C-alpha cells in the first residue's frame, strides 16, 4: 500500500551490570518514521507508495547512561510478491456483424494491494460450429509495477442469426420453345452478413 509498517524489536539488548538501557533508532528508509524512536519495540512506517521494492536499513544504539553500544544495523526489504486481482468480463454471444471491441464486449477490471495496474488483452480466433460462425478467445492480463501478472480468458461467440438477402432476376417472357433455364432467364443473387459461401438453388 501507500505505507508499510514494520515492527522492530531490540528488547533482547542487555547490559552486563543490569543497568537500565535507553534506545535510539534511526533509519534511511524512504520517509521512514518511528512511533517512538526511544522504545525497545517501535513501529517503523515506510513510504511504499511507488509500488516498487524498497531496500533500506534501521540502526539501533543502546546506552546504559555511561556508554553506548556500537550501532547494530538490520536490513528491511519490502517487496510486492502478489499478483493483481483480475476480473474478466462475462462470456458473450453476439451476431457476427456486431463489433467485437472491448467497448462492445466488456473490459476487464483489476486492482493491486501495492501499486497501479496495467491491463492488456490479446485475441485468438477459431472457427465455430454452425450457427456459431467463429469464436474469439480474449485473454486479459493485468500487470503491476513490479511485474507480477495474472491472466483470465473471455469467450466471445459470433453467431449467424440473420438469413441471407436474396435478389431475384427480373420477370421475363420467353417464346414457347425457347429455353427457360436460368442461363436464359436470369439468376438470383444473394449476400449474407456472415457467410461468403452461399448456395443458391431453384
């Protein structure tokens, strides 16, 4: 998140003469702050709003009132190891002439507990089984700032729901004995919004 809290513990420090100790904590962590830098067990708050991994240190010096210890340092690593949470849009069935862009079929949403998220998608298309003309498998991927990613798939089925449009040849009068076959009287034409391989019969 925007800030990460770390519990520190210097309570195992001791003095040979059993004198009472005082504690002094310092840190080089980004915008690091202690709730009480003189406590044996303070809480350190670190700025992790960038979403990037943070590597920093804390240093403890204890004193018995007469002398101070050598500084004791510890490293703090704050990392984002969890992928984002991703929700795919619902699978959908639509007419083959309808637009298939995410604006029409839905867009994935994502969130992350540490950083911003980038959402992308890629399509793979396959032939369907009639009346489904084709099937688009849209893979959505969410990636956070540190490169953790997660994917989900949306299925878009494009179905042929409309009949072809047919245009008949014009009426024609032929003399008896002349051919009345389509080659002489004209042939119908047809188009379809889904299929380019139409069969015309009479």
